[in-house]
């Protein structure tokens, strides 16, 4: 049985606007810092950008360096999340991964993104279909390492994106704007997202609050760490994740194995539930069945008193991109409806 260590949340996800100024090298401080009283502090990201004039050197979100000699004109994007951000930053693509209901698409560009030729589900991209598009840039998700390695071996510029924190999201806008030749627009979009997010954070009450974040899939039930999307948002608000500091399932995981006894011992104020399953409704049914069959859950006050919040996949499975402030508002309202009102579904 895993025994999670208990420690204070160290990382927060607010980032400086200097990421988007087009300076010679764009990156963030990689050292963690404690949240300020408002819940905001400098975030971290692995990615960086050399500037806005080609050739452009990008260090992607896996830490790999990509040199792009000229503006790409045939961009293939193997993730709906990256596609959503790419279009909001001003870019265009020639093909994309299948788009699912778990992503809230930018209203302005939804029809255009849905009309793109599709390459299959994110976890089973058809590589031949990618090659058929004759791409000069392919954008993958961080988990699509085998696909990325294969494409790179064929000399195709391939860049990985893994957007967990607000710092990551701001950097994604910076990189995407530079590559699309839309840096001013991308800067404006990112600044609006950051300002709107800060407005939510500024309203958050200062008292101590604790949560545990359950993660439901069709096969398993685990717990989210600080490095997850929800974990970063909680850090930004200054809410304590009782799993903070626990050992990940594997070196690249943002999850830790479930330990009901630890949750009982630490009695979080709220149980949050995120999911990667067929629907939000199925996630609710799965957790309710788990609570019913295992009496140990009833020793957790938040479960017994129905302080369980189901977070929608459209905001918390992948980064909400253009709707990041809405996701933060949803989280804040779920924990403190007395301050933020009832959460509004995406």
C-alpha cells in the first residue's frame, strides 16, 4: 500500500508576460517558488523560443530542440488540444487528429477545425495519413513519442506539446504565434487569458483548503499530483493537494496510485474527480459505484457528506486553452460557490 508524504504545495502556474515579448530567448525560471498570498507566482515550463524571425529554434515541451528554417505552410497537428490553441493563436493547419467532445473548441474556429482531414484518434494516429499531407511541420502531444521519433527519423520537423500549467499555455501561444507569423495576435490572446485567470485568483479567499483529486479511466482509479492540469490550478489558487509530493506511478506520470487509507487519515475538505472515460456521466457512475462497493470510502467525511465534485473533461482532461479562465472559474466555484456562484458547465 502506497503511503503518500505530506508537504506543502510548492509550485504555482502564473507566468510573466515577458514570455511573449519576442526577446532573443524566451523561457521561464525552472526553480519552484512558494505561492504568494494571492495564489500566484512564477510558473515553469521546459519549452523556449529563440525569437520571432526565421530560422527559429524551439525547445519543445519534451525538452528537444527543433530548428525551423522558414515559416511552415503545411502544418499537421496530432492533438485536438494543440489544434485548438494553434488556431486561437492565429495559425492554420492542413490536417488534425480526430476531435472529440472532451475538448471545448474555440467557437470562432470550430467549424474550420472540424472540417480538416482527420488522421485518427490521438493515441492511434495513422502515420501514412500524416505523410500523405506532405507536412513541413508536425505538432505532436508529449505522449506521442514513438510517432514523433518515427517522423523525425524521416527528416520531418516535429515538435512536441504538453500543456499543463498556465506557464506552458502562455509559452505555447508564444511559439505558435512566432511560427504562424501572428505573434501580436497570439500575445494579445495570451495576455487576455492570463488577466482573466488572475481576476479569478484575486477573488479566492485566503483560508486553508485541502482536496484530493481522483482520476477515473475505464480500467483504473488513481490520484492526480501537482504536475497535472488540475494540480497546477489548485497551486495557483493556493489550495493544498493532499497528494502533493507523492511518488508518481512512473517517472513521466502526473498520477500516483490510489491509497484510500491515506485519504481517510488526511480528510480533505473536498474530493475532486477528473476522468478519461467515455463521458462525464460515465465517470460519475464509475465513482459512485466505487463508493458503494468499498465501505472504506465512507470513512472520508467529504464522501459521506457529499462534498464530491465531478470536473468536466472539457476543462480538466486536457488544457482548456482559450477557455483556461473558464476552467479556473469552474474549479474555484466548485470549491467556493459562496464566493463564485455555482459552476457553469462548458
